[in-house]
C-alpha cells in the first residue's frame, strides 16, 4: 500500500511540475507580448513627435511664405499704381501682377495641401496611439 501511495504522490508531483512549467511558459509569452506592445507604443510616440514637428515646420513655412507673398504682391501693386498713368506699361504691368498673383495663389495652395497632408499624417499616428 505504501508503494501505491508513493506512486500516486510521484504522479501528483509530476503533474504539479508540468502545471508549473505551463504557467511559467504562459507568463513568459505574456511578458514578451507586453514588451512588444511597449516597444510599439514607444515607436508610435516617436512617430507622433516627428509628425508634430513636421506639422509645426510646415505651419511656419506657410506663414513665412504668406508674409513674403503679401510683401511681393504689395510691392507689385505699388509699382502698378505708379505706372498706371503710362498706358504703354499698364497692360504689361497688369499681366505681370496677374501672373505673380496666380503663381502666389498656386504656391499658397501647394503649401496648404502640404500642411493638410501633414495634419492627416499626424492624426493617423495619433489614432494609432
């Protein structure tokens, strides 16, 4: 009877060892998943910082461009006013002003679209957090 009890105890001990190994493995896998999630979170935060910096730079560039464009357009209009009395220069000056205005509008739209794209990128990174 003692041998039978000893064999039963040995099986219980082996079962407990198996269960412990299984729990240890499950905990190890859970820890690996948690570490991977932390790494992914850190990468997403880095991407968010980069996107925020890009958005800020794009906004500064757009503001600088608009200031420059406004000064150029104002200078052109002043030149047009001075030339207004000279018919020979009037149509050429107006064409130059229109061309400059159209170019400035196109560039402004391009900067605006760049800013929108950067903002969309920032929102996408923000949503991934």
